[in-house]
């Protein structure tokens, strides 16, 4: 098949995938598998090779990130259920000060969302920002948009959140570097979002603040002692430190050194997250409910993510099989566009079309994987560029949009300002930050 015809088929199949997810509302798992099979056959690949690519891509990706995703979700479940996530938010608020409450909510959201889903994080922290709004007469829009942005930033940039972990697995990125670079990129993204949310324009356009004590669903009452602030941080910090140390000692320490071997083991993402999970159990009650019900609940939540991630692996393997990477790389190099823009634009388009940042991350990673050599990007920078696209223009077709608006008592117009306008700023700031970072790493 000629290059232009191959490109036409692949583009049509990607649009078909987006159509299945966004319009037909077919689950992303089935949409990815079906599209992968059809794309392989329509590009003239032998049926046996297509089957091998679909099954091999599915299982191969699970080898790298299946355990990591599951353990990360378990840690988040325990932090959420024990009240540790709320402790983290309160500590940030005390540190930054109530006068800087928008910044405090952005930072708190950024920390909490590393292990906890951003939707859950928003619900957990809502009683805090509502109280600040009521007592300090701070506009709902300012606090809500700042928290929304902080939660979403680390949700797409910083493992062990499932989306960036999965994207890193698909692209073969070094997870330690993704963590470190993701934290760096998250800072300007959160700051820009908070500045916008706290701007004079936003405060004057949406001055409403909380005037009563009606707090939307507070945390479930607990019959056990919540962990200390220090211990609330430990299950998050320890795995991140171990993964980052493993990554950089592997690069800078002599092969065969005892310390390097030890860190290679405990800093492997699966082992690091297992250690984090063990620490999380230390801050939870020693009961069968925790060991069984809480863990079971977490595994139920991560099942869909794991399956969609594996299906994205199938899609990526078939895409690589077609040889589109080599052809498209030559075409793109002739355009003269910066390579970092392609993954950003694809992810932004997919997010806007179907509403899920995680699906945008996984699908774009699968599309971009065969193109990396020709784009001239490191896998780590590609993950971050995709992450920047995966926050760009969240609107009414995304569940997070409705979580934010519902818990903030906003109408849809206010929601478009709080979420859609803010995420546009997040995406632009994100891709600029990634492009700058790519010059130094």
C-alpha cells in the first residue's frame, strides 16, 4: 500500500475510534480492540499477524504497568477513606495561609491528585474550600477553579496516577524521569491557573461566595483515628523518591555497584508502589474491612483503567505493524513543525471529542509510539506533551466538568469559565513548559 493511502486509512481509523468513543458511546476498551483489528486488516496486514499484534500488545503492556496501576489505586483508596487526603490539604492551607487560599487549594489539589483520582479529590476537598469561601468571603469561582486545576495537573503529568503511568508504559519512558519532569511542568501550570482564577476579572465577574453552612457531602464519619499529617504524606512520598532514585542511580552509578542493585530493586515501580501500599496499610485500621473491602473497592475502580490501557497497547502494536511511523515521520519532518506539537494536538483533539483525560493519554500514546524516532522526542517529553494536550479544553462531555460544577453550585455558563477556560490556559502553559523543558533534558 502506498504511503498516502496508508496515511488515509490510519487517519480514517483514528477518526473512527474517536467516533466510537464520543458519539456511539462504545466503551473505550472495545473501541480500541475493534479499531486495532480493522486497521490491521484494512492496511493489508496478514490476519495472523494482526491477531498476534493485538494479543501481544495487550499482554506486553500489562507486564510493565498492570501491577503498578492497581497498587497506585489501592494507595489512593486508603488515603481517601482514612481522611489522610484531607489532612494533606489542611497542611498545605496552614503552610500557605488563608490569605492565599486559591494558591493553597491549587497546591493541595496537586499533591492529593498524585495518588487519588481528581474526581474523588475534588469531592474530598470540597468541604474545605467551601468553609474558606464562607469565612473569608472568597468567591466560589476562584477557589473551585484553583482546586480543579491543581487536581487535574498532576492527574495527567505525575505518576503514580494511572494515566501518565500507562502512557509511560506504552512509550517506554523512564518512570522516574516522568515523575520528576512531571512535577516540574505541573508547577507553572498550577500557578498560571491560580493566577487566572484569582484575577480581578474573575473575582468581579463571579463574586458569589458561600453564605450558609450547607456543605455538600462531607467525608464519611469514621470510627477510627485519622493518621497524622506526616504519615498522610509518607505513602505518596516514599514510592516517588524510590522511583526517582532508581532512575538516576541507574544512569549515573557504575554498573555492579551494590547500592545501584538495591535501588534498582526497591525503586522498580512495582516494588516501590508495593512499599507505598504497605505504608498505607500502617495508617489504616487493622481490620478485615480494610484488607478486603477497601482493597476490593480499589481493584474494581482500576479494572477499567487496566483493560483500557492494555487495549491501547494492542492498538499501538498494530499501528506500529502498519509502518505508518516511518512514512509519517518523513512527512512531518518536511513540514518543519516542532515535534512536541503533534502529541499535544492529538491529545487535545481526543480530549475535546470524548471528555476523558485518561482515554486521551492512552489513545494518543498508542498513536505516537511508532512516531517517536521521527519526531525527535524522548519518551519522557512525549508523555508530558500528551499530558498537556489531555488537559486542554475540558467541557460538558467530561465527567470531571460535572463534578466541579455540581459540587460548586454552578450553572453551565459558570462551569465553562471555571473548567473550560481554565483548562485552555492549563494546556497552553503546559505545552510551553514542556517545550522549554525539552531544551534542557
